[in-house]
C-alpha cells in the first residue's frame, strides 16, 4: 500500500525544533492561526507527522514556542534600532518605531504573541532576564536619564506607559484615518516617530 506523503517523509532535520517553528511561522503568516496544526507544520517542514511530538506535546506548546521566537525577533529589531542612534532620547524613539514596524510587518505573528488565551503557556517557559523587549526598553530609558538616579517605580511606570502607547500605535497604524497625516509627514516611519515623540522624557532624581 502506498504511504501518504506525510508518512513517507523521513525525520532528517538536524535542528527539528527550529525547523518546525519556522514552518509554523510560514503557515501563520500565509494562512492564519486556524491553519496551524502539528500535522500541517510537519508537512510544511517536510518531516513525518509524528516528528513534531519529539519536541511539542500539542499545538499550544508549539504556538508558545513560536510566540517566544517572535519576542526574540522583536527584541533583536529593537536592539538593532537602538544601536544605530547616539542621542539617548532619540534612542527611545527609535526602539518604539522598530516595535511598530515589527508589528506591521509580522501582523499574524504579532497577534499570536499577545494572544491572551495563550499567555499562561508562554509564561510557563523560561526567559532570560533583561534579554527581551522589556530589557531593551529599560536600558534605553536608563540611558535617557543621563546617569541620574531614577526611582525604580517611575522607571517601571514609564516602561508600561511607553509599551501601552507603542502597542496601541501598532494596533492602529493601518487605520485609514491616519492616511493624510502620514502623507504630510513623509510616510509610515516618520508618522510613528512623530507620534512617539509626544511621550515626555523620563523624570530624573
């Protein structure tokens, strides 16, 4: 009897876990979260239907891993943007722009990352302190304080405020209501930067 294609494919990836996560990201961006399943991901990765179970017990565990990968990608994009700017205040603005651009360019992945129905699965996985988007933001805010002592609570509140505003802008950036002002400012990134520039600098001392 002829085997089905997904049954005939051998387990051949040197880094199967990463291959499955990348396959899930492709399906997510192309067809949305409802198209994701361990079988579909195996087929996309070119491995047997049983292969994903070597690394993920179910679909939710796979999606949690994809979300983690998304947050790592976001942190890298923000850190890269920060490294390209010398002025500490402009650095804070730059990482906010990078955040919104990431959300715009990876819409399905971004929504999965913040899917509240999967937050418990996401938090259950270990994360290295200071390496995510929050760590990038805190470092930028601390530098913007110019070496002055900053109340830790104020720093945390500043981070929360910046995150909420940036997240809101990421959700709203495609609205047709902004088409005119985007054109007047010179495009998407100029618009994001101008909006985020309305945030006041962190208080010192």
